[in-house]
């Protein structure tokens, strides 16, 4: 791909140093009908080129094996295909999505992988809902031989498990991207927790205090134990869950929604400037598990108290003291935004727009993301129209191409996550359902 002009930042490290509304019902109605802004908006900020030399890695080229286009010197292995038997004989479920890597026993790597399936039957025992086909699988990967050792069903009977986030305790809170269930006996729209070392389906416990809404991802601040949550709706909120016991999310806690200080019901979707700090505060959600058919029941509670609105918040990841989140359809062009929230104490923090795309050839519909443990750079998974790529973002806010499928496949890419030592990048192709592990000279570039 030739260099394209796009909006970038004054530098991610630099950002860390930067220092009479309508009624809730009327304003929400206006927001949900306000789609013309994307066409009318104009790009703001400093337009610069993509990262030089493609982030230091050079142009993409066919890798050995031929399935992927990667920078020179990089290679991959593919495993965990849909339909292949797991260690207990169960066929591997499809629609691979969010994922995280954890240190395992004897040098192994434990992966927990989501499956964004909906209607059942459940693919394993102990199902939360026997008529729901989503859930998670746990994989044991040997980095010495770059091969899959074993795979197990680990959570079954949930719906549309999109993303989640690793906890310091070695668990994966997996999120249902839904609100309505298949029947009244099994409500959905919750977060469930899966141990990274599980070798059989766990007892499914919905973490109701974390909210019932159209979840996407979570990110945990290891310093405080606070869990940050994203919501995948056109009008969505950014939430945090303050647990009563940071080592036991099922023990309950307090759910809150982000608001921009002194700017109630702030709309982050349009007319934003890269690098402009927005002081943030949090408003309480009185009823995190509403008995309602309204899919925005939780959002409206926070919005009515002045909470900010985002456009389809998806991926979330902790890194270097910040929480990074993707707004898949945010921005004046509707192509996606990357936001950084930096906590400051317990009461507030700072929200900053890190990147906003103005060109679909450069970035379109960023979904899952992760932070490189090597440099603090970002990996973004696309889920847009046409061919999707993994894109990298440098710590200076410049974007580059990292991985492309060497085929006409236009499937969503998902689940990017580095091994604990930063040597291997794992990711998923949602359809037909494949997991890849990439290795190479990461030290040559921005990741």
C-alpha cells in the first residue's frame, strides 16, 4: 500500500503529559437520529504520512506457507481451525473472536479464545443456556515448537462472546455482545469469568453487578483492580466497575459511566481534535442489571446524569498506565477512533483522542486491540468493508500495515494478543475460524 495521509497525534507519550443541555430523552432522540454529521464533518488535527518504512518493518510480502502477507523475516503457524477435534473430541466451535495469552505451566502459553456464536446447541457441558452456541475455548500452546498442545471447551451456553480482557489473577472475563436472551429463563448480556488454565467447562456465573448491556470488551487496571468496560452500540457508554474484592469479581461492586467534566452528555463521535485532553469524571449506575426489554436501559441511566456518548466502543486494553479503547464507527468520516483514558486517582481522569481515521485504505472499523509489551505500540484488528488487516500504531501515533490475508477472504480479524514475553503475536480470522501465531524481528520496528 502506498503512503496515505491520515490524522495522527502529537505523540502518545506526549498525550500523557497534556494536561444548558437538552433533557435526557430529547437529547438521546436527537443523538440516535444524528447520522448526517459524518458526511458533513471535516478532519481536524495534524495530517501526516503513515509511519516511515511501514513502522520500521518494510513492505508486506508473502510469508512462508503463503496464507499471510507479513514483513520480511516474519513467519507464522496456523492452528485451532473450526471443526477440528479438541482434546475431549468436541469439534472446535467457529467464529473465533477476542483472545488473550497467559503464562502456563512448564513454559507453555495458555490462550483463552472467544466464539461469537449465537443460537445453540451449546458445544459443551455445564452450559449456561443449552440453546446458546457461544462461549470460550482454552488452548495450550508450546512456544518452543510453535505448536498447539491441547484445546478444551471452557465456557458454554452463552451468546456472541466478542471480546474480554486478561486479569492480573490469570482469568479472562468474557463478554456477551447481546442484551436479549433466547428465552426468559436464561437472560443474557453479561460478563462471565474463565480461568486461563481451565481444562473443562467451568460453572457459568453471570457477573450481574458488572452490568447487563451489549458488552464488547474489558480492561483491568492492575494498580487498582478497576475493570473498564466497552459497549457496542451506535450510542454507547464507557463504563468502569469498582469491585468490592479485586480478587473476586463475583463478590459485587459499583458500576459507573464516564462523563466529561462540566460538559454533560458530551458527544465524542464527531468534531473531535486529536490530542485535546478532556477531563473525565464518573456517574453511578443505580441499576446495573435492569429487568427491562430496553437494550439501552443501562446507557440511559448514565446518559441521563450527563454521561458521554461514543460510537460503537469495541476493543479495550490496558497498557502503560492507560486504558485504550476503539470506537469502531466514530469520527467525522465514521471510519473509527482510538481513545486513551488515563486514570488520575479514584474520582476522575483524562480522555484523549489518540487517532482518528479519515481514509478507509489506512484504517477502517478498528475492533479488537492490544498493547505491545515490547514498546507500548498498539495493534488494531479491522472489521470493516472489504479486506481487513492488522494495523500497527506507533507510540508517536503513526499507523502502518502489519498483517494481511493473502487471499480474497474479507473476514473480520480479531483477538490480537502478544505472548507474555512479547515474542509471539496471536490473532484470529473469524471465518472460517483460524488462529495464527506470528514470530519475527519485532525489534526492527514499532512493536
